[in-house]
C-alpha cells in the first residue's frame, strides 16, 4: 500500500485573501473580568430582568437539541420599537420585514460590509469611533475615509461629512471635463458616538441620507436609550423629505438607503447572549440577511429576547438609574477639576491629571474596577473611558478614582 507523500520541509498553510493576511483583527480584553466592577465595555452592570432569567431557566432540555425558531420575534421587536417611539398602534409603517435578526450588532455590521462592501469602495465614517468598523471595511478591501471630530469639544463634522458624500463642486476649469467621482458606498454614524459621546440630531442624519441616495447610511444606535437620539420616531411620524407620509406607508419609503442598528446588550443586560437588530427598508434588510447563516442566533438568546422586550419597565428603570449616576459623577468631576467628556451614552472619557492613564488604569484594576484605555486613539489618547453603572457602583468608582489619580 502506497503511503502519501511526505510534505515538503518548507511547506506552509495556504494563505488567506490578501485583505485578511494584512488585517489586524479587532480585539478586546475579554478574559478575567468576572467578579470585578465592569466599567470597561459599556455593559449593563446589574444583569438582565428577572423575567429573562426565569425564561431561560424554563427552557426544556430537549429544546437544546432543536434548531432555533424565530417566529414572532421580528414582530415583537417592531412592536417594542413602536412603543418606545411613542406610537402604540400596530403597523404605522414598521412591520416584521423591516427587522433583521443577528448574532449581536457585531454580526450585523459584518453582514452589512459583506453585502455592500467591495474592494475599492469607500467607507465614510468619523474618528475616533467604534473600533470594529475599520476591520470590517479592510477585510472587504474597502478604502476608509475617517473624518475627525472637532478637537476639544468633539463636535460632529457635519459639513465635512456632507461634502464627502456629495463630492467636489466643479470649478470653471473642470466644467468641461470633470474628474470621475463616485459617492461612498457606506456611511457609518455611531449616535451617540462611542467613545466621545458626541450626539447628532436625528434630523441631520436624515439630511445626510437624503444628500446621497446611492450611499447606504448605517446608524449605530446602541446607546440611543441614554440620549433619546433616534431617527426612528421621525421616520415613523413621516418626517421625510416632504415632511409627510401616508398613514400606514413604509417608514423607510423616503429613506431606503438608511439602516438602523439596535441591541439588547447595553440596556437589557444581554451582552453575553448576543442578539442585535437591523431596522430598515425590507430590500436592504433582505440583502444583509443573505450573507448570514440560517441559525446564527441561538435558542437561549431568542427566548431571552422575548422576555426582555416584554419588560420595558426594567430597561427604563436601569436607564434612569444610569443617567442619575452619570449626572452625579459629572458634578463631582467638574467640582474637583478633572477633565471629562461624553454628552451621550452610558460612559464618560476621563483624563487623569496626576498620573499617566496606564498607571491609573492599573491602580483601578488593583481596586477591583475595570475601565478602558483609549491609548493610541486620535484626539483622545491619554484618556480612559469609564462606563456608568448604578449610583452605588459609581460611589465605589469615585472613591477609587480619587486615590488612583493622586
């Protein structure tokens, strides 16, 4: 019996696509966090609703062996979005086919880039912003145009973004033979922005979407609950280009190039279960869903999502507690003279004044508190991002912070 030929001494595994070979993957320090005060990833710091825990515990053992079923979840998400947008009546332009289900918003982002990003296409976004956008673009071979926030106050660079969407205005010498130009394939806006907390009025986002119909405008609204800045109420109320929409018509009819991302991680306390949503024109939701697997979301996440969506009071109470804790911490930081930024979201950027950020981060960890370093990020290098928990948790942080930066 012949034996297979031995591999050559200099053999190596086959390379991946060039975009992947040259890719630096997005990574975060995920290990060793349990048992500490987690103020590093902007998670819910107290856990999900008791209804979620009860629902998971009630899952029959045999259901673990069955592929997950999703019937009714999109409708439940749509109903929840209508309620939180102030519209309790069913079906005013938002239906189940407007909702895409994903294994967390990270998976939704990945799918958006797979569906819409090709080599040489442009991603337009801001800087600094959520770090996963760039690797998603690079693995597709896209060109990244990241326009910085305004230094010092981190205001949104609206005029620069609009100019990048609409292209150069031809001068007299260019009128006869304009240079070839195409709009960005994707515009990604995190609102409020992580990590700067910058807020952009939803009406201004609609302006940008209207200015470039060929660009898919993706609005990452993971922190919307802490600021109320969402484009969905405007769309549902019919505030389109003409300011009106027929009752019951598709909420995205005037903005078919708009996609909104939401999650149950930051408010409902389900980051460990991984479930997120993309809300948009049915044709866009369909195309993004085509590049995902048929069973990407597990049964536990589905069961938990139904329970979480059914307990909005829990989410509202947690958000109110976080906002109260944030306001108190900001008052103390201002009175003590520590620089801090972060108008929106459940987090703040803090700049140590007595010690370097790395030393303060380590001293906080020694005290059992995790925060996130912003080292190397444009405009905010030297700061620490601190997630906001309950008032009791932020009392613990405040005491440790004063000692760590002294």
